[in-house]
């Protein structure tokens, strides 16, 4: 699952004029379909607090009929390369590398 809501909130916090609507977060689970993944859960200690997360990779295929939403998903995912996703990104959690790939029969 891609945390689009986290990305959407950050985008709208930084972007002054070109806001992204909440519908992107609602439709994302249906329009960014998971094709394959290799994910394992991990627990890390941050001070006296233990936090759960995951390490791995995920391949998602965009299937939206809306060109606007597809374009906005790509902008949000591109932003994730620089800002990360989820909580505690300021201390290095939520680091991602989004790479567009071409799947066969895509």
C-alpha cells in the first residue's frame, strides 16, 4: 500500500496554488494496483520509543482513467523521493526511492 494520504498532506502544506484533492487518497488503493512486493516488518528503537515499520520494495501499476489523477500520483511519488513518506521523516524514517519501470504488457 502506498501512503498517498501522507504525501498529499505534505504536498498541500508546501504547495501554494496547485493543491491536490482528497479524492486522490480515496481512489489510490484502486488506481495504484500492487503488482508485486517483497516486504518484511521491522521494529526500531527511537530513544525510549519502539516504532514498527517495514523494509522492502513494491511495484504498483497505475490504472486510473483520469489523466489528472495519474499526473498527480506521479508528482506525489516524485516528491516522496525527496521528502520521504509517513512519520518521522525528519530523523530518516520513511526514506523511499521511487523508480518508474516499464512492465511487460503495460
